[in-house]
C-alpha cells in the first residue's frame, strides 16, 4: 500500500510529542524541519513504514537521551506472555474450535505495538486478552483460510511485535497440530526497530523450536518488498499462504497480489475507517482469492 496522506500529519504530530521533553527549542525546530524534509523528499511510491523508519533513525541519532528503553520493554512483554502461556494453551484446547481461538488471541496480541500506540497499557492489554473470544472473525474468510490450510503445503507467518510473538508461536503450534503437512516458516525483523520482534525474541520465546525462522534482512517495521533481503523476498514470493501480523505488514504488503491473510488490531483512524470498525477491534482479512 502506497503512502496515505492521512499518515503524514500523524507522523509529524507524533514526532512533536516525542520531543516535548527537550528544552532546546532550536534543536527541536531543526529536527522537525528534517522530519518534514524526509517526508517531502520521499517518493509517493514508498510505504509509510519505510518513511517512518527513516524518521525513527533520525530521532535516535538526534535525541539518544530521549529514546525509550525498548530492550527492557521487549523483555517485559515477552516474559509477561510466556508466564501466561500454559494457561492460554489449556484454554485453547478446551474451545470447540481451538484454531479459531488461537487466531483471536494472536490478533489481540497485536496491541503490544509502540509504533502505532504512544503508550501500551498492560491492564488494557489484559482486558483485551480476557475478551479475545469476542474478536469478530468473518466465517467466509475463516472457511477460506481452512480450505487453503487443507490444500496447500507452505505457509509463511510474518511476525510483528515482542510479547505478541508468543501468541504467534502458540498459533503456529496449533496450525502444525491440525495441518501436519504444512511447511511453516516464520519471519521476524532483521534488526532492532522500536519493539518489533527480532531473532533474539524468536529465540527467547522458543519460536525457533517450533518452526523455521528467518528475518527480513534489516531494521524495518513491516515487510516492504522493495527493501527486504533477497532471502525474505523469495520466502514471500514462493509461499502458498501468508499470515501477516499487524498494521505495518498490511501497509507494506497490501495491493501486491499475494495470497495473504492479515491478522491485526485497528489502532489508528486509517484502519478503523478502512475496515469500518471501532478502535482496538480485531481483523482477519483476506486480500486475494486464490
């Protein structure tokens, strides 16, 4: 999906909010001008996650003292969900449709996103988790997914954030249990970017023990086909089925005519309007019929 004009003021306003604690007014003005320069000089063909990444690098270079302690945050949420893992798996197996509930949980896990949310509230996350089985799953899309899982052999699961990656692991385990013929590969980010999941997180939560895991080749939120590694691009192009988590993956992969199912929470106005849903409502969306 190409850049959307709605995202530009959102990106600019978030940068303004992030530097509020900086006392040097001249430094702030210079920074905001550089942010606007990045946006103004970017191609209309670029995706918003790629532009956001360039701005994030600028922010890190300009205000290293204001950076969020993402390493600590990632550890915190990985461990939080790992502590819940046993109970979650027990609940899944008690459901009339374990796969559907595992999908609902994976969608709710998409809340843990410091890229889309200025603040992630742990109590609100736990409330969403308790109501995961209320996440709307359109039956026609779900039945199409079941059909594809039964009839195809390779699945690429594109992860998004820390903590959330534990739900991804649980869903992948359920997929492997119900469809043992599927060859499943998971993809994480190639380097640290905000609180997105990397190979470090995949190892910490045990994802590497349940399926093959690769990375996208760079510190990039989303899966921008213009910029990811050749290995990652090949994995995207050759997969029979793709499950892609989160808004950034939607923004970078949508409209590329790929066999993708998106699992995400609507966390901003662009997505609530796109899917005609309230904020923090989950989505299982299929872009293309195969």
